[in-house]
């Protein structure tokens, strides 16, 4: 199959403004554009007295709209019916598509690709902290453009697969919720179970990594509400002030002092083995089975315990674990 021809956006999109004069006392539905091609959304309704703008621009369904500052992070969208009639500031240029040549949904899927984001990022470079892209530069970005019938065929196939993936994810999520509900029920309603203090389950382990300025460290974080440990950012030893870190190991227990009250408690999974955390994350060696710990930390009793404690009290919660 021959590769699809590429054209510049300027050939299929033209700058468009539908000016609205801002009047104090009148209401205006404002618009935002999510990152990574996730679409436009209605932000809030404001009174005309709350904006310094003299005029705004009316957005209509099917418009191409960008956020000049965040377009480098995929802040590009095709306006849906949900935002039809919203008002955009000058930070959100809009463009009218030539629908005789391009299907709006084709361009929608293009804006969700890493290649498109990279092109936007390359044109957003500047010396200021806010690297706004100029609309005329945005229109120089090149995109593949097969015949209209082919666009519609490909979009139909993509959306069919997307629907199947969404259904599979929903089923997997529902199944996971049911399994966790059963396990929590067993943990909290077993009449023969004996309440056990955390100090009998875990033992405090002290930081074991000495930070070096020339090394890169993969950090981990902990989701709230018992949803587990995850890989966070990679940082050079020159980019933070901690002199010591703690290396995580599979099956052990970690929590952030600041967010434990929201259930940010987790058992380290294999994908986070070897990651590091700062001293703001007390790290505890598990002395019981990982399965028990994994589901115990998400039960309401332990979450309530965290919510009632102050930060320093949460730290003391494991102080006598040695």
C-alpha cells in the first residue's frame, strides 16, 4: 500500500473568529482543551465582569481549537456538541475545517498521536516560560491525508476497536472491584479473625541509598485509597536535596506521611521493585503475606485510622516497630 500523502494544516484549516463583545452582567460559558488529545470541555460560566478581555470568540461544533501554551502537550481538539456555543479567549485560537477534504474525526485521531505532539512541541520553543505557539506556525504542521472515503473507513475501524477496548477495560475493572469486595468482606467479617496491630505485621526499615549527584534515580509514588504503588519521575541526584533515599523491594509496605490520611498506603509490586522513595515515605518490611497486606490496607478500618491521625501521629504509628 502506498503511503498516504501529507499536507500542511493550512490547506484544510483556516483561522476563524466569531467575536462576542464582553458585557458586565452577561454570562459566558468558557472553554478549555485537555492535554494529549483528550478533547475540549466546558470550564465554567463566568460573568463578563470577571474577565479583562474586551471580546471573546464563539466556538461551534466541528471547529479545530488549540491552547497556544499547552499545544506542545497535545492540547488540541475538535469541538464537540458539548462545547458548542462556548466562548474562547485569545489563548484558544479556532480554525474552520474544509470538510470536503478532511473528516473532523480523522483529524481528532491525528491529534491523539505522539508524532503530532512532537511536531507541536518543536514549534513551541521559546525563551519565555510560556512558549505559546503562533497560529500561523501551528498551520505549518503536516498530517497524512488519504481520500475522504479512506479517512472515514479508517476512523470507523479505529472507533470500533476503541469501543471494544473500552468494553474490555470496563469488564476488567468491574471484575477487579468484585474480587476486592469479596476479599474485604472476608477480612472485615471473619468472626475468628483477631485484630492485629500494624507493628506485628511490618518492621521499619531505614534509608539505605546514599545519593550521588551523577546518578539517576527512579522514584515511586503511592496512590490514595489503597490503589497501590506506581513508578513516578526519574531525577538526577543534582535535582533534589535528600542525602539518603530508600530502595523499594517487592512485597514490602510504604506510605507518604502527608497523604496517608487519604489511604495512600501500598504494598510494592514487582514493577516498582528497585525504585526509590524519599524520607517522607516511611518504608516497612512486611512480616506477613503480601496478599493479606495488599487487601488489608484498602479496608475502611485502616483508612479511618489514617484519617483520624495527624501527620506526626501517623509517623509514630510505626515508631515502635523495631
